[in-house]
């Protein structure tokens, strides 16, 4: 099992910045990727950004150029720096970890962190 503890988030005005952090503990060997998803009321959970253990990153088109994902493999942490925030970025943000072990894939989720951007 992997436990994920998120920190950061909160309330910010449009144009402001926030930083989310997530620390993984437990069975952290063979982590293949770490990511951030978000979900707003009435919408499906969507991928915001993902970083592989090798450092490759992907971003949702809606956050490209504004958000930056980074990780520290030695500390098993992942962060999301969010700049130029917009009201439409308001959502609960979830940390996600993907492990590949023995040919199987395992996904773990954090408890979620509320991000609210006021106009």
C-alpha cells in the first residue's frame, strides 16, 4: 500500500499562485509516475499533469504554460506549482501515484485538496 498526504491549496484571487505538495509513504518502490488530477462539481475527474519516474511530463491543454509539476524521487514527493490561476481552475485536486509491480499496475489517491480561485 501507498499512503499519500497532500498539502497546500486554499483560496486565491484570479491571477494568483498556489503550490500543492504530496508525499508518498509505504510501498514506494517501483513508482512509475506521479500525477495531479482535479474534479469540480458535476464534472469528471481530469488529469492536470503527470510526471514519470524518468522526468517526462504531460499537461492538460488548459494548464500548459501556467502549471508546473515536479518530483523528488528520493523523497517520493510531487508538487504542482500553479500560476496565473483562473476561476475555472477551482476544483478539488488529487495526488495520484502509479506503481508497476510484477506486471500489474496499482493506482493510489490522496484525500484531495480544495483550490478555490475567486474572480
